[in-house]
C-alpha cells in the first residue's frame, strides 16, 4: 500500500528536530523549475501565483534562497514542515522512530516543486501549486512536466508494497498528475462525507482533516495493506458498505 497526499501552503521550519533524513528523488527537476522561476519578475510571479504583494515578495525571496546540497542547516524533513488541517491531524510530532520509518515506506506527498516527497525528505520553503500555469523545459505546465516522473517514482514505491494499491488521500489538483494508464497498480479513491442540514455532502475542510486522520491511523497502526483501512473509525466516520465499491470507498459521519 502506498498513500498519496497533497502538500500545504503553510510551512514551518522550527518544529520537531530529527536527525534522520533523506534527499528528494526528483531534485534535478526541482532545480530546473527553480531556475525558470528565478528568471521571473515579481510582477510575473504575482500573476502566476495570484498572490498579494507580501506573499509575492516572500515567494521571490524563497526562490532566490533555494540552494543545494540540502542539509539540516538549510532544509527540514517534509512531514515536519507542512502545516494545516490535514497535517495537524497527521500529528507527525507524536510519531516514534518506528512509526516514522513506516511512514517513510508508505506515505508520499505530491508537490509542485519537489515532485514526490517521502516524509523524511529534506525540503526548503516554497510556494508553487501543481495547478500553476508554469512552462518549464519545453512542457506547457507542471502536469506535463511531472506526469511521467511522478508516476515512475510511484511505481518504484509500489514495489515496496504487499498489495500494489495506491490509496488516494490527495486533492484532485495533485492526484490527477498521476498517469493512471502507466501506473503499475490500482488506485482507491477515498471519499469522506457528513450530514449537513439534513443533506449528506462533502465539506472540504472536514475532508482535509479526515484525510490526515486516515494517514495517522495508517501510520500509528503500521498498516501494510489498503483493505485494513476500511476499519478506519476516527472522529465518528464509518465505512458505508452499501455505497462503497472496489475503487471508491465512502466513509460517512452522521
């Protein structure tokens, strides 16, 4: 089983300290992207990323501060860096060393700059959504640039798995970069819904948190096979067997 999730815009670099780290496997492509971004003016960056003057200045600074090699002095492990609803629920700061190693084997963070990040991969601060219309290395956008490489890296990760299954806990913006025709395994889409004013629906903020909770459930219980995730029951969610199919699992909270 391989879990995929999305990154977050909010990042901190003064959180949990940990000496074990790995280097992102797609760093050569990251350098190419950053090289393209460095050529852009602040006005062009603001248009590309739809950011305020303050955020644009911060992004411009991050782009020009990007440097390799990555070390613990200039970068931090991805799982301890991303913050937000999903990552708060993942609760990476609570993991033991063995749980971190389980996460390292099974969790993948899809990133517009870094491609496919493992939890202990070092990263430097950035702001670049996968949906940004940035042309790089002859590719019209990041989806075209990343599709083959991310899919290939994910196939390599699937070789570590017992069941050849990718559990999709990422937003559509990020998960659609995967070339499903070339993926050497199956994808399970996980949907979280709840009753709101008498109607069963998906509420984005609750779905983000639920995705993080499922990742925490998988890591803290050291789950190896996707089917074991059907037992997920945190925060009142339960699998709706009647509406669940082999490729789409629906969890309801009433």
